[in-house]
C-alpha cells in the first residue's frame, strides 16, 4: 500500500474583478515558501494598478521567517510596480510573527480578504 503524504502548503490564485487574491493554506516555512513566491510573482504580473494583490493567510497554521522574507520581497516588487500588496490574516500564528519582526510597520495587514479588497480602507497592524 503506498504512503500518501499530505502537502504542508496549498496555494491558489483567484481573480476578483481587477484584484488578484493568492490564498495559502497550511504551513509556510523554508521548504514550502517557493510555492507561495511563484504564485505571488504570477499575481503581480497579472495585477492592474491601482488594484491590489491580496495575500490570504487566513488558512495558514505556521508562518516562519521564510514567509516573512517572501512577503517583504514581494511587497518591494509590488511597490515598484504601483500595485498595493495587502495581507489578510487574523490568526495569532501569522500576526505574532509579523509583529515580532516589526513588519507590521511595513506590510498592510487586514483581518480578512473582504477588508483587504475594499477600496483604501485603513490597515490594521499585526498583534
């Protein structure tokens, strides 16, 4: 009988009007971050400024430093392209990591995708 190992991270991209949402579910660490990076680069290439790319991390159960580095790199790319990059996250596993790193001062974090997609609403800081 073959062994079936679940994938620790599932990433998918969706288009919402002129915005792009990248949904991640599972664990983001050194071994899984490449899948997130690939989808985010594709989403940024598809993006139509000034509409956002939203990174939905509401289904993430572990968020390590590799995830932080990827978000920061993609945020720089998005800013250079004139595309807002917004993060949707409400769970402690993600918010604590963002806050502890000080990136809550850089990244635009919202409690859910709907608020992240809303036109120019204020972002909530992580924590």
